[in-house]
């Protein structure tokens, strides 16, 4: 089946998201976010997220079906994020998807959230990029991956050893009394600042680091450096701090990504995840990739954050590749490794 109609459910964090695709064509992408309920806490509260998913699931599915102009009986397969993520939130999506699969007598694909972020690229491009290096950056993940086959072979090259990039954005935004989530707030403020005003540290980029952990990331030292600067310089320029902090993150992400491309001999790079919506990351990535002849693909900003379209996309690719579906009875896995693309 080359053009399967797949409904995807994503509930790994604070978005209740349902997407519907037909092959590589996006038909619906509906998101009910509970971010405003978490904003006063400065971060996602797992129990609040789980309860919000329970309330939003049925109407979100219904809205997606309306947008796609299809009914449940038209669906060929169900896909759902099985991990990684917040276990309580994942269970809401997994339970809903399993119920649909049983009720409709349709196959179910329990897929990896990280692989799904990469697969959303297939909704906007006809030509495959395989193999490719993939930089996955979000609030919970910062990873460098080698993707030889999106449905069967993803190898982790490196990952953050402490804070994820998006997590660092959120924490510094909180210190600067900016809104949550912090990434968009810092991105906006940085447009009025100088990226070279303050020389913040680039984690894991010493000569020894390049030898021992060339593709790993660390943002905790950067976060501490920014916090100390804010304490020690009372008359700091907010926009300059935002721009310089953002530049440090962007610089390290791309240094490591392009190094992975060069070392592997792979001339393509996909950047995905919520931080991929950052305007500075997109601009610098385009310039640096063009300079060294690397083909760059980044999803539209609306498809960078958690969404159901990415889950449906990976499900459709699994069906088209004739990968076996998952058993209806499976467990959500909050720490599902990226090499496990689908539970079978």
C-alpha cells in the first residue's frame, strides 16, 4: 500500500496532537496545547499534562477527521507515540490509539517520538534523504543521529549529557523573566540584540572533547555562565544577552552537525524538533550548509514542535515499507531508545 491513510496520535508532553496523512500528503494536523496551564510553573507539570490529554483527546480526533474530510472507517492504520516522553502523558495516547485499533480492526504502529520528528520531513519533500545526518533539538532532546532508513535503521552518534537545548532556553528565559516556553521569547528578543556582544562558552568544544565525545552536547555550563552574567552585570542589555546566548547554542549545534556530515561522508542534514523553529538556527544552518555543500532540510516551523502529523507520517512510511505492525497490547516506554523505531 503506497498511499495508506494513517491517523497519528502524539501525547508525549503537553500537546494533544492528531494528524492524518495519505502517504506523503498531509490532510490534517490538529493540536490542543496545555502550555498555558503549565506557564505559571515555568515548565511542564506531568499530572496536569496527563489530565489535559484526557480532556482533549476525543475532540482533537474529531476535529482532525473533519479537517481531513474522512471518517474513522476510511483509516488504514493507526500510529501513536510509544516513547520517549512523560509516561503518564504517553499512556493516554497509547490507550486511545489501542482502543481505536481494536474497535476499527486496524493495524497499529507504536512509534518512536524522535524518529517521528525526522519523518515529518517526508511530508514536504518528494525526494528521500537517506542516508542523512539528523540534528534533533527540542525541550527534552538534543541528539545527533545517522539515519540510513527512517523505518529500520537510525544510529545515535551523540546526545546532550545534561540539559537539552530547548530546556536551556526555558531556564534562561525564566531567569530573565520572559514568557514560557522560552525558545520563542528569546528568539524574538534576540532580533534586537548583538550575537557577538558577550562571549558565552561553547560546551564540549575543546580539543580533548572533539577527540573523546565529538558529537555530544552540554548546555549546563552555558546556562550557568548566563545566569552569573545576569547576576554580576546589573545594567545588562537584555537583547544582547538573548542574542549572545542563542548564538552560543546555535554555534555548537551546527559545529557538531557539520562535523558529523564531514566525518561520515554524508552530504545531507535534516534539522528537526521544536528548536528547529528558531529563526537564527535556520538562518545560520542555511548559510553554513551552503558554504560546505551540504543539502539542508528543515520542516516548516508549524511541523517542528510536537504534532500528530509527524507520527502519522512515520506510520505511513512503516506501512509503505511493509514493516510489521505492533501488537495491540504494548507498554509506553518513557525512555525508548532512538534505535527502536517501532515496537513489534
